[in-house]
C-alpha cells in the first residue's frame, strides 16, 4: 500500500499459527523519523577526526554528524520535539543538539574511538524509525596538514676520499661516513653497493666551515657507526614513497594515511605511519622519499611540500 496521509508502508516479518482467525498486530507510532548523514567538506559521508582531538591508546576519535527529521504520519514537521538516541555499543557517545527546529530537524552527533559497525536507534515510544547503521573505518582529518619530506644519506652524493670505519665493512667516502650531508646528519645512509649504515652517536659535535655551517664531525675517530639491514623508523622499517613520519598523538603509529591536496589537484597517495621525528609536531607529516639528492629531486618534481592537505 503506498504511503499517504493515513498509512505508512512497513516492511517486517511475523509468524502466525494455523487458526483461521489468527492475525498479526503491527503497531506504528504516531510520528516518523528519517535519518540523513550530510556530506562532509570533502564531498562524501566519511566521519571526520576533529582538529582538537588527540590519539588515545592508539585510537582516533570518529565524529559523525547526523540529521534527524521528525514528522507526523500526515507529513507535518514536529518542532520542539526532544529525541532519545542510543548506540548498540556501550563505549560510543551520542548527543542530540536539542529539540527539533521548525522543520522538525535535530542534529545527532555520534563520537567513538572504536571502529566497526554501529547501530543507532530512537527509544521514544511515539516515534517510528528504522535503525541507522554506520560503519566506522576510514575518516578524514578536519584540519589540513603541512607535508614536508626527508631523506637518508646516499654515498653517491659524496665526493671525499675513501676511508675505513670501525663497525662498517669495506671503504667508503669520508664525507658520507662523517660529513654534514652524510650518515651523522641523516641518521642512516645507503652505501654505493646498496647496504645501510647507521649513526649511533659520538664524534665530538660539528666542525663549522668558513660560512659557519657544519661540514664534518670534530672527531670522526670517536663516531660510532654500524651496519643495519634497513632504514628503521619508530614503528617499522621506512621504505621510500611508502613511509611517513608523524606525530603519534595526532596520527596513530602504523596506521594507513591517504594524502592529497585539499583541492584534489595533487595526490600523494596512501602511506604508512612508520616513523616519528623531533620536529614533527601536530598537523605535520614528513614524507620519506628515499636516499640522497636523487630522491629530493623526484620529490620536488612531483610538486614539493604541501602547505595544506587532507589526510
């Protein structure tokens, strides 16, 4: 039967017995509620992660605004109507902005740190509403991010004499092992034959050149270097054009992050939060581009740093 001012279509199932006079009674409340999840600023209905929220126990805060509209079965909006909305999960928070407005609308806000499926129901006895099912998985960050990039040292960029260092097999360029453009400054470097060298401290600080800029360690013989199987981040190995460094109070470690400019004109793509950094605080992501000047040139050719992006 089509909806009109007197009837509303209800889809449900029921069991009856075999008695000829048996019947099923379906009670419909006098008022009807409809749900709508408005588009976010990125043009879809994914949850947002509020700018002021911080990661707790490795979990982000999902924020979902929902428009609830209440009308009588005759179609007239009900203003000034209070609603009680509950989630099927105990750790979710559901807030209703207040009584419905003159259009019969009220804003319902769902917030949760638990991914997965959520079902919202209206518990008011005089309102009929189909439960709203929401899946919390992917989400947009409300604030834009500043995107920079970082590299590890590349021995191909070095020009110094070949020397040997304790803890490192073979001979390598001196400025790669001890210079300001080499392993001590970048933390890790890739050798000419594709191995990795890590700086473990020492060396007496930096000697400055005639322009006042660091050029080489004061005491290279005191520097501690070792070979390693990869470039390591805080949460896992860092891989060129796959890994990023983040502030773990904003983006959980090991999470997958999709990076694009706010206008959609440039897409960096999906990356893994494998590392942190002393200068990475708040809405700042540092993209790992690989070893040396070649990686820097590739990053610049792709557009370089982004002042504001979605993640």
